[in-house]
């Protein structure tokens, strides 16, 4: 395997061809793959075998943390640190805790969503080796691309190239790092 080779990139004309090729790639046992399209393809996740994201679970726990922080902070202030009895009201007046707790819930859930998405997507990543392929600029306008990385355990340069060419792409490119 060439040390400077990142993988092989196949170019397709239509979204259907890309999804069909991605399904065949997954069925062949390749796991380190990616697809590039000028618009979102909801079928490509299943075709490549991409699992559901853990992000909704992280956002839920971020919101739950915000709720606990909001309630805990107010309980500490109003009951433990600086209790004030104003007009005979109870120290722990739960209805008055709702606005601040709600705001902290939304704030931490939002931060978790943004930073979790950035982390899980490996962003910010201003450079990717596929940018070295001159025709890849068409991925933002009209063409569809499928990548198999050289780091894939099943990757063998000649066999993988033959397999990619059997998918009937427009062309197969070497992607250098």
C-alpha cells in the first residue's frame, strides 16, 4: 500500500447510481467509506451502514444537567446560603424556580448540541484529502462521489480498484494525502 494514498474515489452521474454503489460497497464488507453529494441523500446512511447518531442522547443529558444545575443553584441560594423569609413565603418556592431552570436547561442543551455536533463530525476540518482530486469540486454542483479509504481493513489497492470499476462509475481516482 502506498503511504501517500488516502483511498479511491469513484465519480457517478446520478444519486441513484451513488446509492446503489454504496450499497454494494457495504455488502462487500468495506467499513471506512464516505459519500459526497451536492444535496442531502437520506438513503445514503442506510446504504453505507451508518449508525444513528448519539447526539440526541447527549443533548437530553445536557438539558437534564442544565435543569439540575438551575434547581440546585436556586435551592442552595434560597435555602442553604442566604435564606430570606419575605412575607411568610416558603424558602423553597418551586414556581419561582421554573424560569431560571428552564433557561439553563435550554442553554446547556443548545451548547451540547452545537459542540457535540462539531466533535462528532470531526470539525472544524478545513482540509480533506479528497480536495486534491481536481474533479471533486463538482461534488458541490452536479456530481456524486464515493470514497473507500486505504485505512479500511479490507482494502487492497488493485482488488479495490477493480471492485470500484465494476460499479460503473464515470471514473475512479486515486486520493493522495
